[in-house]
C-alpha cells in the first residue's frame, strides 16, 4: 500500500533550521553583549525592545528571501514538468474516492472525450471499451492492494461520444492523501 509522504522537504527543513539557529544565537549572544555594555536597567530594557524589533525585521526579511527562493525553485520544477507533459501530450486526472468524482486537466478531458472537467467515476468507466474494462478494473484493484508503491501501467480503449475509439496509455499511482 502506498504511504503518505510525511517528511517535510529539505528546503522547508533548511528554512526552519536556519531560523531556529539564528534565533538561538541572537538571544544567547545579544543579551550577553548588551549586559556587558549597559548597566542602567531602563536603558537595558529600551535597547532590548529595539533589539527584539530588529530581530523580527531581520528574520522576517531573511524568511521572505528564503521562502521566495524555495518557492521559485518549486515553480521552476513545476514549469519543467508542464513542458514535459505538453511535449508528451500527456494529461492528468485525479479520482477522489470519497466523492466518486474524477477531475481532469484540459488534455485528459479531451483524451476521454468529456466536455466537463469533473465527472463521476461511473461516466469514465462507461467510456472504457467493453473488452478492456475488466482488465483495467483488475489492474486498479491489484494496485490498490499491492506494495509496489501503488503504481500501474495499462493501455485501453476509450469510446468517445461520436463513436470513435481512441487508445490510451495510462500510467497511474494510487495516492492516499488526506485520509484520516
């Protein structure tokens, strides 16, 4: 059975780790330095307040830069993925097993011959060629129970509303996200 990925990305761990390290060092050393330089309690309190504001401003700016850089890298990867999908004329879809609905992207919608981007699972299986349906359902059932990471690969025919038959090569992966 596929497992949920519960490990945060390395970028997230780096950002949080850097923030924690800077916070620890700032508190430890800035308080010691301030205590050595300032003896008056009122001045110490006022400078400590400014020091706190400074820390919030500096770490806020640093967090912005780190998160922006991390997000930009993620977006670059997503853009490359879309280029690959376009070059291969691949479509993507998701089956929400709690609602029974399948949500297509534009290309997958066309592959299956639907006008709507979201359709019930039964409408999709009704378009699978009769000779391929039992094989497809058996493969999906096997995948949901297997320890192969939930992956499957199958070719099957789809009958469009105009009666034309199209062959599709489907690579899929069962994912159990947001299941409690």
